[in-house]
C-alpha cells in the first residue's frame, strides 16, 4: 500500500467519521518532501478549533501509521476554482 493510500484509508476510516459529526471532513491534497498536506472542508475549514482537531486527531493518526513521513501540515491554500468563482461573482458575470 502506498503512502497516499494509507493516508486516504486513515482519513476515511478514522478521521472523517469524527469530523462528519461536526459537518466537516479532511482530504489529502498532496505529499511533498515527506510532508503530507491535509485540507479541511465543510464546517472544519472555518472552525476556530480546527488546529486543535488537526493536532489531536489528524496529524497523530497519520504520523503513527506512516513512519515514512516527517510531518503533516494543514493545507490552507485557496483553490484557483474558488478564486475564479469569486472573481466572477464580484464582476457580476452571468455564468456563475
């Protein structure tokens, strides 16, 4: 099983079952130089306690199952799709 697959399994079986109780979920956005990047979605994306949840649940679960990783971080980058949609809304373009 690849590292990507292990992380996806952890997110599906252990993490997202907990986050779903709060209308959220987490997804793997990539692995770079031994660091997994995890993105929060739904209510978890804007929750004030997301960093505590990340450290106490997400990071702990992933690092314990994937010793090949050196770190797990929150991916808080805004997607280009979201930025483009916001631009269209602000410019009142009709295809939004």
